[in-house]
C-alpha cells in the first residue's frame, strides 16, 4: 500500500513509519522541517517537506495514496503565546485537511483525535478535537475515517519531574485511587497501523489504552523507579494549578482549558464514552514506561 503519514518523526509517527515499512508498505512522511528529510529517508520512507497550512501541498502529497494518517499539534511553545487562539488554529487546519483529502481523492483516513472528543462541553482544551472530528465528518460518505482516541499519554508524566525534584511530590488537580487509563505512543502506532492497512467502511471510533493504573499507584511505581518509593501524588485545587500555569507564563485561556480537562478526568466525565467502548489493552505497561521515566529523571 501507498501510505502518507503526517507528524514528521514524532512519538507516534516514527514507530508507525518503521512498522509500516517493515511490513513492505510504501511510506511518505510529511514534515515542515527540511532538516528532517535525511532522517526520514534513512528509515526507508519518502519525505514530503511542507506546511499543514498549505492546502495545495497537502493535496499533492495525498494524491495516489491508499490511506493517510492525519494529526494536528500546536506545539508546546504555542501554549505560552499570549495571543494564540487554539480553537481557531485547529479549526483552520481541520478545514485544510478536509479540502486536501477531498481534492486528492483519498478514500481511507486515520485521524489522531483524543479522549474527550465525544463532546465539546466540560472537557476543557480537548473540545477542539470534537470540532475537528465534526469537520472531517463533512467529507463525502465514501471517505472512510477511523477516529483514534488515545487516553492520557505516558510521556506527559515527564511534566511532573521538576515538581518531584523541587517539592518531592507529584501535584495536580486530579488523582486518588480510581484507576485511570494511560497509553504509550508505541501502542497508538500499532493501532493506527492496523487501521491504515485493514479495510473498513464508513466512520468509526477506536479508543487506545495501554494500562489502567490509579494516580496513587502510579506515584509508587514511578517513585520506586527513581529511588523514591514513598513518592506521593497530591491533589491541589483548580485555582492553585491555574495560578501556577499562568505564573509560568502560559496563555491564560489555554491554562484554563487544561485545568478544566484535568478536572473532567478527575470526575470521570472525560472517560464517559470510553467507558462504554472499552478497548483491549495494549502491550506497553506503566512499569515499562517507568524505566524510561527514571532515565529522563536521572538525566541519562
């Protein structure tokens, strides 16, 4: 199959490209960074260098593909841009994707969405995924779309390293003993590869989960891995978290959206649709990730 992947050589796209190439597929990887071209080609993939904002570029890149993998990322630095409008930005990219898919004639699309995309209310920053899914649903019915909805990424836990080092705890506005779903990009890549290469018709939603672990259990697992077996997960107020994010320079609107997202995870609202469509768990467990976390924590 001829498959086009967006996401450059990111956490998901790189292992995804490797898997597809190893299985004999012809893979093109889209990147905005010309310096990535040699790394992409070293994998055995073709490189398409251009920007998501260019509908003509995407259309030409998608033409002739049997399937495409689409994802959108604003990038962490954008969250500290005081004038950045995340909803407007992602909706613009969603419409460009829609145009490029329709004009290119591609009939199979796998889109990286998110947990919480089942609603546009009460899910904070994740509401933009609901809007993106709805934009793509406007494509003609003969375009088959798999909406991938991964849960909380393991690697987001790296964001707690500084607090662990300075305060000796993990602190945020969710936590406790209720098991929560977590996911590795490796398992996401495997699920995406399956959807790209297995025929399906119409529109479908697939949740991707690697493990289910409570925050208190998670603190113990990560703490043990870094030599702090008594590490505690502390729940702070929404206001405390919001003030901390804004104090660090984050765009206040985005900070508020992240706080609301976390709060929805704490109450379970974020997982309502997931709980009705629980997937089979993936292979990479939190204990596996803990080794990677320890290496980063210790600067290795």
